[in-house]
C-alpha cells in the first residue's frame, strides 16, 4: 500500500498515483478513469471503454500507414527526409 497526500488541482482535489500502482493497474498518462465513492471509500478504475479506444487508434494508425506507402514529398520519401534529419 502506498501513502500519498491530497493536493489541489484548480478547483478540484487531486492525488498522485505512484508509478508502481499505475503500472499494476495498466494505467498510462492520458488514460481516462472512472472514479466513485463506495461507502466512504474512493474507487478508481480504468475507463471501461479504454481498450476499445486503443483498438480504434491502432486501426486508424494502420490506415494512415497503408495510405502513406509510396507517398513522396517534393521528390523525396518520408524515410529519406527522416534519414536526412528533417522533421
């Protein structure tokens, strides 16, 4: 069990989740969570739709990669630009 201090974030109260606890729960920065009061205790759990959102993001990335195959910019490929150190 970890002990943390309640702080303030704007008009809300906030706690920091220790990294070992976050890893064990499978949480990453930017993840949505559900939070509720159950008999005076706070329960935090990953958003139920988290995996669906990640799958949608993976599918969108695959679509972007497939559409970019062979695309050239000013006569250069994205790989050539990256190899030259261009952003």
